[in-house]
């Protein structure tokens, strides 16, 4: 290991710098690894492993470094290491809720015969009954986890559905796995044990690459001894916890290992949420006894029990009420065990979970009274082997919604959403991949579209964008029935070659984004400055767009470009591209590089709170002039309503001469030394 953590050697060939060995992200060392790898053939255009020594030390950890290994999509091994020390909180002894009972099983250890199990949803959707033998279920979920624990860029996706009742299980959640309770309430499906995300497959319990997984609509009574009877959810970006009741304490990292998340919404934790080592985190419309820890941006919107703001002494940004949100559609079953898709209505100025007594729904009405239940028979159930863009577009043209079962859907043309209230709902991170240089999804200027639980993965030919929300900017109002993207993630490279000019374009007024990660891959297959090009993560031209939990990383120009008026962003996490070749290539005019968060000069009104922007420039002595660009006041342009607050920049490592020179415009100081941080309350 190099004495100086900045002494990272690099190659001068730009095409050799994107295949960083492992998820170096803010804090990982580049080391060899030791567990099993896949035997798949390596892609010809995949980057070589980075030949670098040294380590990007985490802000607190000086523990010894470990090694681990995971599988790339092309079967190659990638390198990582991590460190950490455990610091668990005091456990809480919960009481049991009374769950709703499911129909009996057929008596042979298999789940009961019922309509939800008769649906043709493919082999990667498993439906369980509480009357099934627990050891049988445990073996099945163990088998899924064993297949997915390190399958970061693999093709398998899984959805685990649990009928209402009580389960004594330890459900570990790996890559591309979603776990769903099927009750009307989270209280109806109860796990005595855990539904957890662990990072012990990486040495040092490193969770910084624990992406693409989620749990929803269930209750957990934590009782796993190795986790001191706390629920461990050690993940990073592109993960979620929704409609979950934790009857005890919750820990967001795994026994001191690094972590970089994350997203919790519409949930209730009876005990303490221990942030652990999480760099940043976003929580919305949730309840908790207390919240402890946190390094940089920790944002709470509409949460009961959230810490009070004391920034910058504590990295907390707390907003008392959620301006407007529509919760993600979720599954349940009726008395005949028919699968239903529940579509919540919009809530305004709300606090707490929609399903709990601690909630304050808009207008004082019970949230359940504003939820529409749609039988799955009214949806088109898509399977990855049985669909084409033509068949799917024929369904959409009729105004029918689509349930995408787990798998990868290769599209030869864009899906055209032209009817109001259309839902595209994914299970198991169903993945849409445009193969011919088109977007994956185009949405017309209509009311009430909902995309949820999907991964949009760039294809081998250059697309203009992966998802276009609205044909063009329009003044048409959609406030009463906005289009919403919930747990919709974007990827360029990593699982193979991917090329796109941008990932997401928002032209539709009043659109709501709820947990969005826009990631130009920094490791995996098909990764390099010229191999997985992407200029921008998100471009917002529409007015009145709201983002809850916006993550955007490694794009080659602006990560987020905001042209619309009255935008609101609650939490923003970003990293500059690791592999920017130099400031001659990465820059414009007299500006070195590109700001991560760009508010266009003509914008008069904008609000953002809780921003964390980081750099690890590995190729040359690259400098970014500023992390955030916002308009300046002038005689003709009043920007008193343009406010960016609680912004933090950090240099996690990289070449010795690299830095971010300013936080906002030319204000706030620089981050020019290893682990150096600068913070700015606001620019004006």
C-alpha cells in the first residue's frame, strides 16, 4: 500500500481508465479478491482491471483492510477492499402485531393453491404461504440469495411474494431481488427474524456496491442474534425500504463496514435508526424513535421523530411536511387470494407513513380511502421471453397497464405511453434495455402515469435518452394527477457496452421523482471514457418538478441540468466522473470541468436542500471549478427565490493535484486534500 493515499498511479490512455477495479466510490482500495468468480467469457470491449496501488481511506476508519470478490456481467472478477468497526445500538424488545391469516396450504409443503399462484409470472416469481413449512421456505430463499449475493451484473432477477401471515424466517436480500408482503397493511405480513441486506460477502462488511434491491409492505420483528436483534439494511444506491414496519431498531450498515445509501419511505421504525457508516441517506414520510449518526447529507422530509436541524454541526436537513407525493403502487390479495395492485392517491403537505396512525394525510382522510385497488387481471403480465416492443406497444395503445415480471427486456424500439393513468410496474428490478439507439420509454403529455420498480439500462447504440417524460415542455397542468417515477434507476455500462446522451429528460409539468439513481458505471464491463459515454444524468425542462432522493454519478458533463422553474429537490448525492482524462477534454471555456448540479442562468425560482457532491479524479490532475452552479442576481434577473441550502463537497482521494475549488459558484472554499470537506449553508 502506498504511503500517501493520493499516490494512485494511472495510465495515460483514456480508454484504460474507466474499468476501475471494483466500486472505488468514495472509499474503496483497489486490491485483489478471494471468493469465487463466474466462468463466463470476457467481453472484447470490456476495460482491463485498473493497475493501481494505494487506498482511498474512509473519513473515520483506520482499521485493517480486507479483500473480497464479486462477479461482473462478463464473468471477470473485480477488486475491492474495505474496513470498519462495529458500533451497534441498544436493542428494543417489541410486541407482536396480529397479522391477517392466509388461506390454508394444500398439505404437501407447497404453497396453497390460489389464484395468485396460478398466474403465469415465470420461474423467478416465488409465492409463499405461512402454512408452508418454514424450513422449506428458508431453503428456497437461501438458494435465491446464494445465486444473487454477488451477482452484481448478472441477468437473473427475482421477486419473493409472501401471503399474509407470520413467518419465522431470515430472508437475506441480494442483487435484483425484491420482497413483497401481500397484505392490505404492512402489519398483515410479519417476519419474526429478519428481511435484511448484509454486506458480509465483502471483507470488511463493505456495502458500497450493494445496489438494486428492495423490500415493501411487511413487518419485521428483528431477532437475529448476530445482528444483536436489530434489522440490518446495509445498502447503497438503487435500493429501497417502503411500507415497512420495523418492530425494533434498524442499522443502515453492517457492523462498521462502509456504506453509501440510501432511501426509506412510508415506513415506521419503533426503535432507533442507527445510520452507522452511511455517507448520506434520505427518509420521507416515515416515523422513528430517534435517528443517530451520519457523515454528510442526511435529509428527512415529512418524518416523525426526525432530528432537528443543527447544520453544519450535524449534517441533518429536516423538512416538516412533504409538499406533494404519490406513493408507489404495491401488491396485496383479496379474500379470494386474487392479486391486486394498489394505487395510492396524491398526498399534499403530509407527515408520517400513509398506513399508520402517526400519519397526517392530506385533508384529514385515511390514506386507505384514497387508494385504488386494481385486479392484476386488468394488467398485461409481461415476461422477458414472450414480449417485443411491438406487442408491448399494442398493449399500451389500448390504455392497458403492464406488470413486468423479473428479467431483462431487450427493446427494438421505445415503449410509447400515450394514455393517462398508465402504470408500468416492475418486479425484481425488471430491466428495459433499448438495443437500437432509441429511448426505452417515451411518455406523452398525459395525466397520472406511474413508472415503478424498473431499471433502464443503456444499449450498445447511442440513444438520445433512456426515458423521455413528456414530448416537449408544455404549460399544461398535471398537479391533480402527476406523473411519478418511483424506484426507477438508470445505468450506462457495467453489464456491457452502453451509450446514451442522457439518461432522463423531464418535460412534463408537475412530475415527481421518488428515489432515482442515474449511474454512468465506474466499474464492471464496457466501462471507459470512450466506451460508456453519457453527457448528462437528468435534464429537467419542465416546471414544478419535485425530486425526493436524487442520485446522479460519473456523467461526462452536468450530472443534473435544471432549466425549468420552481423545481424542488430534497436530497442530492453525486460524484464527478472518476475517469475524466484531463481539463482539456473535461471542461468548457474558462471553466474547469462541469458543475455537478447546474441551475440554468435564466431560472428565477428553485429550491434544493441536502446536497453532497464528491470527487475522486484518478487519471490526471483534474480540477472542477465548482460543484454547484446557480444563477446570479442582476438588474433584470431576480433570483431571491433560487435557494440551494446545506451543500457539502468532499474530496475522497485521487491524484494529488485534484480538487473541487468551490461549493456554489465561487463560494464556500475548496476540497483539495484527501478527505477534505467544505460546506456552505447557502449562497445568498
